[in-house]
């Protein structure tokens, strides 16, 4: 097994995501579900990977949801297994993105709101690019579903531990 990699489950990731969201905005409603939403219970998402980098993926997605939605906007964290992949979803009911913005959101240095400078609390535009790169390094995919006014759903899928060889 590569250095820094180990088999892990979603238990820690679920706790991290809930803790991160609550720490960033204690008033924000957060729900924990399985992949796909409210009717699916959360479940294990066992993957083989670098635990620190996977925690970074969780932290970046959660902080992105908190930073780009109005205070008090609900966030849903979905965790489980679907189709042989460990899945993490972070969904919000914020302003959503246009198709042009969505097509660029995983690019390095891209900021949806260019008027938010780093001095005014804006990021460098690297968070989602880091998510994409780390997920790719784990042979997975990062996907966005969004529409203006319709919120955003970021879905990360990484081959489950039983299929972590990197072959598909």
C-alpha cells in the first residue's frame, strides 16, 4: 500500500463534515443523508486513500458551501456507497451557478465572484481545483449539479475499497 494511504470509511468523514460546517457557522442547519438525499440513510463509504487528503476534500467542499451561501442556508451532507463507489455529496440551497460558471468552477484560480478580493475575505480560487486534483489522484470524479437560483450539489465518487485498484 502506498505511504500515507490506508483503507478508511465514511465515519470519520461524516464527523469531519458535520464538525467543519458547525464550526464555520453554528446557526446553519445541516442534515446527514445517504447519496441522493433525504430518503436515503447515510452509510459507509469505504475507500482506499490518503486520509489527510480526503479530509481536505471534505473541508474544501464544506467551507465552499458555507462561504458561498447566505447565513442560515441549509447544507446537506450525503455519504454512502453507490455503484461500487464511495460517495460524498455536499448540497446547498444557495444562489447556484450559471452554466458558464459551472463549467469553470473546478479550474485553478477561478472565482465566481471576482469582486471578492482576498483582502475582503475571498479565496484564491483554488479550493475546488484542489478537490478535483485530489479526487482524480484517488481515481475518482468530482461532479457539480447546479442552476441559477437552484443551489449546488457537489458529488465526489471514489472507487470503493473492494475496487480501489484504479482500474474501471
